[in-house]
């Protein structure tokens, strides 16, 4: 039945050859599956290289297909042809590897992001699941006490029950976003239910896709953050004290103001990162060591019991120093990423252009052949091919515009929190 359907489809599309070869690509041990595996084993994973595979493999695969579909070749001869093509492709792969090694700016990009990850782990610039749990729980207690977040009988799984007001609040937030992601659409459905299960643990989420996984980027958390930002409660200062085990430092006690910024990097690779800044109240100088490990300090600090009085002039002066410092960091990040980002975009654009030209050329060749034998069937195919060309051009242009837009590196910052830090030794 499948073969009959395929032959019928070929006939409708104007197949004119007296001989038709039907190959089922899903059956193991066929010619196609054997050649596919041989190519994959010889070449490795293509996706690690720049852009589309068509510019690298297109012509070789086309030639290989024409040769192996020759019924006069034995199975050994077909495999031999595949190996020859694999050698050609492998050589191109090796050329790309050499090219990549010589391009230190790509290595620079890898180093940049590796350093970012190392810095995050070393200085604890990450948000833990317990902190997200506490944020949601505190928000519910304060704003929507009729709602309830409770730990279920299952380990690391919570049951979230929303009252109508909380439901309306979340739906209002989601409706402001014109283009909802898949996770947002799923969450929209959950919000309308009486209750649903959530988890803050990625292992639990991976084991059960029906449980909603809540992270810092989840719509629920984003809606809460936006609410606090609107009410300007997110920037309320706190007063803390931290005991430093550094007997070699002479001064027994020092006071600082700290500021926490959220840096958003918009480029081909987009990212968010926290930037803490600690400024000495008296000297108005940034303390770089404390700035780097502020999240560790906050984690190991205590609330300051005694009253801390800071004059407005000191707050203003420290705020200006902090703002200038983070602006300087943002400009430096833009400079560091500019060349790497532009080079990466140009390579993707080049690959996109080559792929587009190869596909257009293939369609034009088909159209040229069809024009030599005009009839009703070929007219339908010609219209279909012209439609394919139009769609290819449109998709190419859309992708090109998207990539061009990502050439700019923009690093923006926003103050999200701050406070008073007392250091004792």
C-alpha cells in the first residue's frame, strides 16, 4: 500500500522516467542506512561547525546519490563510492578545524563565557531553588494570603493553589506579552486550574514533565519581580553585618554601602548576570574584593541589630560611584564582545548565503528542465517550484535581518537591590 501511494505521488508530480526506484529510508540494513552510518562515523557531528551543512555536503551528497542509485553497482562498489565521498568531506572538516584553531577570537569568546561561569560559581552569583521558593512563598503571604503554596507528600514537589485575585494578576501579566513562549502557554492553562504541582528541582522536573518547573526565568517569578519593581519595594535597603576572619587587617570595623545590578547582554548570544558593587562609606572607593564576593558575604551575614544612620550625602556619593563603576564595566564588556560577536554573525551570514544559493540553483535547474517540456502537469510543478523560490527568498531575508540585528552588542544595567554592610573582624 505504501509503495502504491508513493508511485501515485510521483506520477501526480509529473514523473516522466520509465523506471522508478523506491527506497524506504527507515529500514535498517538498507543501502541508505548503511551509507548514512558510514558517513556519520567518518565525519562526526557536523552541527559543531558554522551554520548550515548544505555548503559543505550539498554537491558531494548529490553526486553520491546519483552514483549509488545506479543499479549496476554491487553493494561493495556502493560502499566504496560512499567512502570516497566521505574522504572528501572529511578533508573539508579538517580544513575547518585548522581554520578554527587559527581564529583566536573564537577561542577568546569561549574563554569569555568560561570565565563568566567560573566567576558565577566561585562568587556564588546564582539564585538557588530555596531562594526562589522563599520569594514565591513570601509574595503569596504578603499579597495573596488566600492562595497557598504547600509541600506535597512527594519529595521536592509543591502544590500551588491560586485564589481568583492571584489568577487574575498572573493572567494580566501574561496577556501583556503578545508572543507567548511554549512554557508560558502551558502555564496559562495551569493557572486556570484549582491547583497544580510545581517543583524547583531540575531532577524532579526531568523525571516528570507534568510537574511545572519553576526557575528564575519562569513567568510566575517574572510576574512577581515586575510587581515588586512597580511598587519599588525591590530596591528597599537592608542592614547586615558580616564577620571577616582576617586578623592581619588592622581596622576592627568598617562600613560600606552595597548595590546589586542586573546586567543584560544583548548580542548573538544573550545572557543575564549579576554585578555587585561595594563602596566604602567614608572614602567613596569601590572595594573590589568585597564586590566580587558579595553574594558569599550576604549568604553568611546576619541582620544588624543596632540602628545604622547614614546621611543622605554619603548615600548619594556612593550611589554615583557605584553607577559609574557599573557603566564602565558594561562598556568594557561591549568592547570585549564586539569583534567576536560580529565575526560570528558574519560567518553565519556567509553560511546562510551559500545555502540559499545552492537551494535556489537546484530549483532553477529543475525549472529549466521542466520548461523544455510544457504540459498541464509541468505547469503545476512550475508553479510549485516558483512558490518554493519565493518562500526560500522570504525565509532567507528574514533570517538575514535577524542576524544583522544581532551584530550590535548592547549591555544594559538595572539596579535591583542595595543595602548597608558592616564588616567586623
